C-alpha cells in the first residue's frame, strides 16, 4: 500500500468524501482508479488528485470500497448502509426492448427507470430486479443500473436452434429477449438444426455476454400449426400438459352423482333450464332457469358448475388449477385450467345430464326488481343447449324452441342493463377477431365477431349474480367488519389521463364532461355512440380503453368503476377461472359460519390470479397476431383498405378494414417528406409540406413483408389519407 497522509478523510471534509462516493454510486458495478474519479469530479490540480488518491485507500481500509485490481476500486455491496445517503436502490420489473435497453417499473418510485443496454447486467424481460438510481439530472428521465436479479420471470425459453460443428445457439422467439442462449454440444439432445425447441438457462457466467443453457424439449418444425401454438404457450410460461398425478386424480372422479349428495341439495331438475354459449363451446359453466311464481313474479336461477365439490383445497388438481390461474383461449384450441374429464364432462352443464351447481336464485318482478334472493348448492338438468346465434334469431323475430321463456329472460336482462347504464356503467362493446381454419390450422379467412343481444342476455344475469354475491359478503352488517373476500375491482381513471383524453377528443369535435363519475360514464357512452361507424371510431375506442385502469382481483374492495358496482366479484366461471373457485369456497364456508380467512394470504392469491390472467390475455393476443401474419403470408403485394390505428416515432400502424390485421408503415419508407411524431395529437407531420397522417385516417396499403416468427407485418402506404 502506498504512503499516505494520516486521516485524509477527516481533513478533506465530509462533502469531499461524499463527492468521491457519488462517483462510485453513479457506476456501482464499474471499477475506477483515482484518475477516473478525479476526471468525473472535474478535478485537474495535482494536490486534489493526490487527496482523492489517499481517500480511496482510507475508504478501502474502512471496507466501503474494494480494491479489485491494483489501483482499481469498486463500491462494496456488503457495506451499502455506509453509503446509503449517496445512492438509492429500488425494486422493479424489467420491460426489455428489442434494442437491449430496458425500463424498470417500480411501484415504490412511481415511475419507470430507464436502463441503457450496457447497464442491464444479466437481467431479462420480466425479471424482478434491484436497480441503482443515478443522481437525477434536471430535465432528464430517471436513469439507473440493474445491479441484481432477484427473481427470474421465466424458467423456459422457446426459439429456433442453430447448430454448428462445436456448439449451438437458441434464437429466442421473443424479441424482448435480446441475447441468444449458448448451448454446449452435450446439451443439445435430439434437436436438429432449425427446429423449434425449448431451453432452460443453466448458468450465466459473470463476464459472459450470453447465458448457457440446455435443450429440455423439441417442439418440431417452425410453421407447423401445433408447434407454433405450443411455442406461444411456452413463451408465456404455461405448461403444455397436465402432470400425471393431476390427470390421475381427475380420472378417478366418478361421473355419476350419489343419491345422498342430491338429497342434500335444492332440486331444480324439473324446472326449465337452458345454457346459451358459442356454437363450438364444450365447457358449459353457467345455466339459467326460469319459472313463474304463484305471486306473478319470476324466479330466475343462475346456476354455476360446482367445481369446488370435486376440486378439494390442497389436492394436486387444486394446486394445478391455482398455478394455471385461468383457461387460455388460443385461436384454434382451449388450454383448460382443469383436465378435460372435469372441464368438458363432469362439471360441464351439458344438456339432459344431471349436474351439481352452486346457484344464485332471484325472485324478480316484471320490472326486473330483485324481491328476494337465495344462494346455495343445487342439482340441475339442462333442458336445452342453445347457441348464441339461435337465441339472437329469436330476439330478432324468428320462431324457436320455448321462445316465450327466452323472450322473458331477454326482457328482464334488458331492464337490468338499462339500469346499469343509468347508474354510470360504461358501454365498451368488444370485437373479436376470428379465423376460418383449414384442416391443418392454416387461416383461410378472417372475420370480426361482435357481441349482440344474445350475448348481453347471459352477461346481464351473470353480472347480477356476481354483484349480489359480492354484496352478500362485502356489505357491513352490524358492528363487525366484513369477512375477507375476493373482489373484482376496477379503479377510476386518473384525472391526468382523463384530461388528456378529453382534450384530444375536443380537437376532433367531441366533448367530455369530467365532473362526477356518473357524468364521466355518461360522456363516455355518448361519445362511443356518436363515433359508431365513423372513421375515428376504432381510434377513439382504443384510446378510451387505454385511459381506463385495468380490472384486477383483490381482497381490498374499491368497487368496479366500469360497471358502476360498489361490490363486484367473479362467481360465474369456476371451470375456467381460479378466483371464481375461491369465491365459491369462501361463500359456502361463510354461509356455514366459518371465521374470516387470512387477508394477506388471499391477497397474494389474488395477485397471482391477476398476473396469470394478464399472461393468458397476452398469449391469446399472440396467437391472433401469428394467425393474422400467417393469413397475409401469401398476400404479399396485395392492396387493402386500412385505417391508421397507431403512431410512434418509428412508424405508423395501420389496421386492415374488415379483419383487423395490423402492420407498420415505417417512417423511413415515406419518401415524399421527413415525418416526425406529434404525440399530443396522435399523428405524424411532414416537416416540409405539413401533411398529416393521424389516428383514424383511412388509407390504402400494400402488404410489403411478413415475418412470421416475430409476428410482424410491414405495410407500404400507396395512397394518402382521404
């Protein structure tokens, strides 16, 4: 160790030492010598540089920094508390971009932290990480450096394997994974060059750019429909099959209902009961019964498959259902939360079969006012399975089986729906992209499926049951607090987002009232009605949805803003949603006097369910995007009418009218001018001539390129907005 004057730290003062440590804090993973520290501090004179030199060795003796190489020092992570006043760490989730840069979302910070590609360390998209925050600079976004990976987001990676003579690489399908996985020769297994495979990371050496891995499954040839759908499931970390013990438990469940079980339940087998579902549905988890009471009122039963009777807490079936969280609806298949024996047979409310249910039964007058209600275990026998199309035809005037009962249900549901909107519910009508597939799963047609009155009929009664179940537990009665329960909550949109949206639609000639929640909902509904069928409809609807908060599961009830319900839960789909199964169990136990369950434990379960729901939706969207890309693969050079659906600094997104296939028109390909993004007005503007291309504009495009593996479509603009 070189000679140094004694107690340099004392003589130099705390501010000077703080400045030295701040330099290390800016790059906590970088080793620095005294010259580099001096340069960062703007120090040029020899005397001060010598002081820095001495301070570094004293800090080393204290253990605050480490000498990793002769004359090179690094902040010691074991002594963070000694320098905590000079730096700040936050925990967050990585949102990795294709370029290698990342944004870390942190709830404790309340904003995203930008991380440059050289500061992401060994983190990957979705990982939970610790981030060091660089000192905030005026007018700059918050920046930082990932210093530790706390929890990996995924254990499996899907992609194409490229094999050379001495090694192989997995090229991930996910463009948010900016590194390839190195596969040693003895870890390749039976994989062949160019195949789709699944790998896991085995190690990531400190100074290696690429992680090391091994192949754990071979899916098959890229482009094969089954291979691609399985790839999407792996990409979002869903299992490809049920574990053997889960299947064994399901197979052991008898389909016949014992007489003593029927005797314990309220019997609805002789009351007219129906299901209304998509024509291709197999898992029927809800049914409606209706009968006229002597009083002249109507008894409407909302009967839900009693999954809890078969799936016991802590069993392999239950653990599997919890892990999955939800069923997944890909373009060509359903990946059920429960094995097919349960989802399509034992629990499914199939026509002419006796089934066990948990029911919400309502006595209603002709004005759909609920006079009385009852919740309990039942046995039913569905008299008729209807497809939505059959019921819709009756609503529109056609004759059909038991039309009178169907129309009574429709009349009551319409009143419920009207009342919901009167109280402030927002009417976001959804559109689904559907495909006509050939025998090998190739899309030969794309169409848009819209919700109609038959869908609303079922939805209105399901909403009624969900709301009344939540109220039965959540409303405070007497002095004791309500018991812990699982709610479906939806927060009000932030005032900032609302104001931005209101200002935007104002520029398009529409107005929004932002006073009360009821006024906001009324304004949204009027706006959505006014734009229906116009060029800007898709644009305004999509931005309106983005303005809203996302609905999630929670034990902390704040109501459901979009539905205008103070109390709301999910009770009606336990075959395909784990939270509904939780609700069934809690409701039954509380009805029989059980004490309240642990709130923290159930809140964690709610968080998991919300996360799995999000991942399932992303997987479903990925399957749609893949099929849209596949549909356009043999349409290169063809021209379509499209509508501008998004803008970014890289390009304009356009959506083909009629099938919603979306692609990008890259700004660099627009040769008539240099275009820049006007983010506030959702448009791009030509710098020289002032031409604008904005959201909602109708254009003609040509299909330029399709990258099937990346699910990316490129368009060429061949006609300016009309």
